[in-house]
C-alpha cells in the first residue's frame, strides 16, 4: 500500500486526505513547467556606467582596476617591464600568430580585455600580453624565459573564479591554456580520463556521457571553466557528496615549474605508494607554483536511474534530521543534498517570476538527488525514505521530478540563486565551511547584526535587501550572501571581520571551494595557523624562488 501511494504521487496532483498518519504525500512536479529563466545580471559586483548598481553592467572602460581597489598593493619593482623584444621571442617559439595577443607593440585593448577582466567584472588588470602555448614544451619555454628575465605571469583557464585569482593585478603576462584542449585518452574499464588542462568541463562530461561515464565534478560554470583551472582551485561543486573532492579523484598531473622543468606525473593508477604524493601540491595551488598542463582523473560509471525531489521544511533542526535520514536510508544512491533558505527562494522568484515548486512557503528547502544503476531499487528506497520523513513530520511538503525537463527545472531553483541575487544590485559573497550544526546560525546572526545597525530593510534608505544562506549540506559548505541595493562601506565594516572571526571561533574555513586569490589572501590567518602559513610559504619559495607565478595573491 505504501509503495502504491507514492508511485501514484508521480502521476497526478493528489487531492486525497492524509493516509497512514502522515501529511499529504509528495506531489509530482507540474507537467510542462519550464526551466527557470532570469533577466538578472551575472555581473552583480560591478557598478553601472553611472556608478550605481541598478543599470546595465558597465563597459570595460568603467571597470575599476584591481590596483585601485587594493591601493595597499604596489607593483614589485623586481619584475621586468615587457618590451617588444620579449613579444618577438614569444612569437618565435609559439609559431602561430593567434598564439600571441600583443598589446605592447599595437593597440589590442579589446582583444586583451577578456583576459584582463574576470567574469564578474570586479577585477581588472593591466596586462598587455597574452600568450597561448599549445604544448607542454611550449609552456616550458615560456616559463623558463619568463623566469630568466623576471617576467611575472598569471596562468589562466576559463576565468570563471570568484576571488580574482585568474586575472593580473598589474602587467603580468597572461598564460592562457585555451589552446591545450585535447582529450588524450579514456580507459572504459578503469574509468581513467586523461585530458589537457584547457579542456572545458562540459565538453569532458559530454564525452564521458557518450561512454556511460560521468565527470566527478559539476559546476554552474561548466560551460566555460577548464579542467586545469578546476584542479588548480580544487573546485568542489554539486557532486562532491557522492564522488569526493579533486584531491581524491585526480590520479596524475603533468605540470611545468617556473624554471621550465616538466613534471611528468600523469599516472592513471588508483594506487601508487612510492614516495611523496607531489601532485597534491598542485591541487588548490591557484597557479602559484607551476602551470598544470594535463590531468588524469578517475571518472565513475554514469548512473542509469536518477530521481530529484524538492522539499519544504519548517526548521533547520528538521533539515539536519532529513539529512541524517537521507544518509541512512538512501546511503549509496544519495548524490546531492542541497540547502536553500526561504529568503533565497523568494529572491529567485522575484527575479525570475517562475512558478514556485511548492504552493506554500517554508523557512527552508532541500533538494535531494539520487542516482544509481537500478531504477526499481532506487525508487523503492526513495519511496520508503519519503514516507518516513513525511510520516515523522520532518518534511512538510514536496515535489518529485517526473522527467529530465522537470529535473532541470527543480535544479534551477538551486543553481539559479547566485545569478538571481545580482538582480537587486550588489552581492557580498562568503563561501565558507563550518560545523553542520551551526551552518545556518551564521546566516541568522549576520542578519540580526545588519538589522541592529539599521542597514537591512525594505526601503531604499537601507543598503541591504536581504541576507540569504544556501549551499551543500553534504559537506557543510555554506554560501552566505548579503544582497545589497548599493555597496556601502558601513555594510562592509559590519561584515568584516565579523564573519571571519565567527568562523575562526568554530575552526571553520573562510574559503570552502573558491580559493583565496587576491580577495581572501589577507584573511588566511582566520583559517590557518602561523605554522601552516609558514610551511606554505616555504613550498612557494622552493618551487618559485623568483616569485614570478601569480604574484600578489594566495599567501
């Protein structure tokens, strides 16, 4: 009987009275509901041409230079100024005309601009030279020459980061990996994929899908981010709960050190217990000790059966209970457990005007995804789980996706948050990791703090529109976003160092998955001890004694 009730829920919107002592069963996602759409800017941080944040994003001529935003950072005089002779050398070794964008000898402002500016239009450098090596040997020649001549460089992948790590601060040479975009090999038995670092994540995942496998990482920026950059920033994403982090999935790395040495550690073995695992140093190094040129990564079998459910819950305590039950009852098929608060969903609705998945509003929402190899087995486990959490009144209401279109629509309410928040103006973003029991406490205390200082309100007199929390419940990764009508120093003063001190007291991390870049370099001490920072600097000095790799950032 229980199974029949829940199977029927997939087919029609129920009007029956509650059965078996639980609330109305989970409803199906309404047929024909379109994937979310948004008119929100994806560049929320950059003021418009009039200096505000409500008009269209400004052109590159209005973007503030990073050096002006961080006046305390001065160009290091030890680095050489780029000359036409340097440009000529790079043209000689790289061969093709398209492999060098020369803004030294000619005016190439428009061509160079995408490499000088991040996607948020928040950071902007002064580089006049972009080089695009096509092989590891060319990367080696470029780096050796730069190291010998004290030319600072910035390795750049898809330039989709959030902390300014992939764009120059001053006139550093940009080394773009976009031409290194070959899929080298794939072993369908072991699942080992070997790719150049410039391969776009979505391209790799589609390649694997044709071979019944899946890339262990999924990001909102998958259409533009590159795998080398994903590894260099130790990207987390939506699949970490199921497949783990880059540190566990990367099998081997090929990289080039600043002196031109090629590090050939492109092994495809799951086990290799012979000495230090040096590849781990490059994972999350943000281009500060070398340039990753290729990656071998373990890719699991793609699941044949997938289910997505979207729930409303009445308290964060019930969110935690639902998560515990999901781990217990869904265990091996649980692939995602995403948390969203009411404020985040209200703002998505305001920005997109899309029909909400649930009829009523709830303080919290969760999206659960399961993926496995046996549809009947997975459905039965999910049905048992759903009946339990509803019978125990842990979950108040919910919907189940019936097909791929509805799966994407439900995911849109989670993945669309970041973009929708930019609709209102600017966004202060904090990507943090804290003990799961206190994940939402930070959001509540931040909201209370801004209210007490009369910075949060419904009128234009208040710079803050809302404080929202969402993220990956499975790995205690919270995205604390403070949505503003306009940027205000009083808001910044209220947030920092309050947020970082709050995290430090709980032994959390100020950067769960976006890295440090230039934005969080000053705050690393809130998450790392003096001893750890000293050891990191020793590693940096060992591999890059001249300091040419991505200067002014990280540590």
